[in-house]
C-alpha cells in the first residue's frame, strides 16, 4: 500500500453522481488530495500541475466497488451446493463449513484465500460476516487489514437452532464473547481500515434475550449492525412462529435497537418485506443489501428494487458469497439489471427494470453511503478507484466510454482487466496468485 495521498491519475472516467445519471469523460484527470477527490478535469488546473501523475492511458477508471454483504467463511465452498433453498443450504452446507473455523489454523488457511481474492477483486469496501469464533474473526480482520480494503467484519452471534459445535451455549456467553472480541480489537490491535460490526446471524438463530443483550452492547460501543431480513418464505414463517408478538420480521430487530436510527444497519435481501416493514426501514434509514446472485442460487426470489428506489431508500449491492458464487460486484451489477427485467416481465409491469447506470450507482454510491462520502468522484468524496484495461478485448467498431464500461461489467473484465485499485487515496497491492 503506497501512502502518497496527493496525486493525479488520468484515463477514461465513468461514475454516477446521481441515481441513473452517469457522467463519462474521455481521457480526463482525477485529482486526489489527502485521500479525497478534488473532482474530474479535462484540463488540469494550475495548482495541481506539480503533483505526481499516473497516466493509465486508454484504460477505464471507475469508483471502487462496494460489497454490502458477504460471508468470508463461505468462500471455501463457493460454487457448490447450489441446488437447495436457504434453510436446507444453511444446515447442509454452511454450518458444517463454519464449524471448522474453531480451528485457527484452518481459519488462517481459508481466510487467507478469501483475502487474496478480495485483494485481487474490484472491491474497495466490504461488510463481512465471519463466524461465531472470536479468534478466527480476529485472524480474518488481520488479513483484511493487510489487503488495504476498508471493511467491517462481524463476529456472528447464534444461540439457538444451530448444530452444537456452532451454537453458543447461552445468550450471556454469546454476549460476553462479543464484548471480549471488541475489547481485544480496541486494546491489542491497531486496525486502521477494519472495523467491528454487531452481527446477529438472523432471528431464527438468535433468542430474544440475545438480541436484547446485543442491542445493549451496540449502544455501549456505538457500533453498526448487520443481519438478514425477509429472504425466503419458509424463513419468514419460522420467524413469525418464533416471535409471534412482532408486527413483522424487522420489528423483531427493531424492538431491541438493532434496526437503523442510531444503529447504522444493513439488512440483507428484503425480498418479501411487507409494506409496514418497508416503511419502518425507510423511517429508520436502514440500508438494504440487494444480493441478486444469491437470490437466484438459493431460489429465494427477486427483491423489489424499483419500489425501494422510488421510495428513496438506502440500497446497495452484495455478493452474499457463498449464496452468491463470486465476490465480483461487476457480476452483481449485471445480475441486478437482469433480475429486475424478470421482475418487471413476470411480477410487476409497473416496476421499470433497472438501467445499467442505476445498478452501477447501487454498487458504488448507493452502498458507499454506508461508509460516508464514498462511491463517486465528486469533490470531497473518498478517493476509491479501480482501473480496468479493456483494450485487449476486441471490437471492430468505435465505442464510447459508457459502452466500454457496460461491456467490461457484462464480460467480467474485473478479473483479467484489473490493473490498479485505490481506497481512500491509498494505492493497494494486487499481488498474489489465485486461480480466479
Ligand atoms: Zn448472507
């Protein structure tokens, strides 16, 4: 990671400062001062002419991708076990793998592979689930810190309906483990780019007492929250039976202070949220992590993203590895467009499909807002950028910058084409060999 935070880069720039409104500039400069963007310039203003310059020539420059939802321990089994729905998949695939992270050596090996893939992806910001294990979660945080990405990582809490090896013995033990984990980070680690987040897995695995205690811990340490919401019809029935007095699924988090407001909160999926749940999310400013790839793989359904955008709700994209088979947010963008078309065709003719620029916005400025001013090259935004060389990918006709960006996303050029990545003004290393 290079630390010179005052510099200029040049290339073909594309970003979406507003929903649905892309701005594309051929061969323009972007100025970074102290890790923040000073804007995009066709001519470099005088005061910046002495700064170090990196010319990426005919490559594409876009804001770094933001992954609002993924599970690091599930990376190990990505692309397998895709023939079941959520609850079976959790029991048969996910929990047996997550049990292995009780062993720090296994965690180091598996999380090392995950961190390498994240390093070599177009993602600059991520919000990550670990497992219930404190030590393995710290190992994951150390590895994420070394990638230079800026991330939130959560030790998972679950005190019911899990295999004995994963189920924390009582709500109190789960809570004390969480406090130990946070104190350990505060007292013994000096993470600059990796932060803790309160992570009740989801209501089926968390007793009311545990949710109550976690709400207290959250307040005490002033931390954000992540969990899952209204992903699958069977899951929703289960929640209704476990918490019969909750008005709706999200109310089960809200009554314990784990649903937006002072608690900055991400809820993954929100496919079947009833009207009152949507309204509560809107009021409380909950971020929705839309994970179309996972939703297809686990046959969960399609989230009504257009409806959320019309209501001006906070929404970003998640890979949801390993419900999603890839950490690629390029893929999440094109999946979001594609599922929105099926939603429009099959479910609701009023819900206009997403445009590419809208899905791009979700992956950058939409999800980026969870981190602050992130996801755009507007003045004052954190300088997060990825540089994609697509010039080797053949086409006989001329193409605009916008067309080239769209094509790079659809063709998955974030793998072979990624040539540089910056997060908050630091140039990150792409070193390391992986097979993807
Ligand atoms: Zn998930």
